C-alpha cells in the first residue's frame, strides 16, 4: 500500500517552483490559478523572494501548497498519473493536511490557497509578537516532552505541538514557559532544546482566535469527499466525511500534530511506500518512525519522470 504525504511550514525556500514552471506549462497554469485566487503575485515571491516575506505564515502556507499541487498536476496531466489508482491514503503535516485534501480533490486549488492565506494570517494575528514561542526538543520522545512541558508551564501555556518522530518533539506556548522548558531540558533527559524562528505559538490553546476564524471560513466553502481517505493530524486516523474533515481542520489549529502516530497507524494499516510530494522534510521523519518503509521525494522534473516509471 502507498500513501502520498505533503510537507508543512518550514519547507519553503526562495526559488521553489521555478524549475518546474520553466519546464512545464501545466505547472505555470497552477501557479497562475493560485495568484489569481489570492489577487497577489505569490509565485513571484516564491521564485524571487525576499525570503523574509516568503517566510511570513500567510505567504509560506499557500506557497508550500502550490508547489506540491503543481508537482502533482504535472504528474497527472503530463504523465497520466492517477492518485486514486496509485495511492491508498493521503496525509500532510499541519498545513500539509490542506494540500493532501486538495490533492485528493476535496478542495480545488483556488479554494485551498484562499483558506491557507486566511489560516496563515489568522495564526499570525492570534497572539501578539513576542508573547508566544515554539521550541524543538531533540532527543525527546513524547513522554519526556510532555513531562517537560508540564514542569515548565507554571501557570502559563506550554504544550506538545508536534509529535514529529521518536527523537523530535516540538513544544509551543507562552514565551516565558518555552524559555523555562529550554533551560530544563537536561533535567528531563532531553539532549537539546532549540527556540524556533516562528512568528507565533502554533498548535496550542493560544491559537483559539485563529481556530474561530477558520471555523467560519470552512463553514463558508464546499468540501467534497476526498478520492482517498486522509489521515487527520489531530486523530492519527483516516477520515473521509466532509463535515468530519472540516471539524478536524478547526481542531488542528489548536491541537497537536500527531505525525509520529499517523505514520505508525499507516504502517500498521499496511502502507509500506511513502511518497512525499513537493519536499524532502517528512521522508527522514518517516524513516525514523518506520525504518523498513520505502520513502521517496518528488520535487524536480527528473523526480517526476523516475516516479512515473516506478509506479
């Protein structure tokens, strides 16, 4: 069995999508669709920068989605690829869940771009700059990370935000609590805590204002049943009902990204082949979670041609 997976924030870089667009009119068409949907030259920002503007959450989220969906569309229209025939599940890390839903045709690309722009802006706007923070805990499993978060909270928010793989967990919350957690890592048997260069404390209860915005946004759009079940971040389980998907996307704003559990659940369900479309971020995590899995990344035209020959 095979799952197609889609990366989250942090996988953006200036120049993304350029080679694909240079090589394929299908990719250029997709990038133009997204620009039109946003009334914004996002593709120019993706290819030319500046990096600090591309890194803004409201730009990075639709850009990462557009890059992955352009890759997939080239496979479909130029290579005759069918996601429904070649895949069994889709999944994405945080914003990548929206990309997965777009890939599975639950949302169209313009709708996905607008939702992610709104999501990015709402998440950025939910907490004043400097109030929140996030940190990556290296050499931490979920139990150690939870114990550290509980100890560091001291009346503030300090929560496990991303359970990425057996050796990396991300915590999120008030800046003071995150600073305390970083200072306490050795006491909890954790190798290192690194403050992340993010503009807001994602995936914790401080994001509730953004969740409220997304509840209204998602209520106003139509969502079809996906071609393939999508593993929801907050459940680490597959869902396909449109109303259920919308509810989980709202929960996802404040909820934990259960990526390690999602990959384990897919492996237990019989998935042995994981294909990351549009990035090389999730592959290493997947190998740490399921060492016997086959993992490949599809980014370039050469990657596309190689993959089409193997599927």
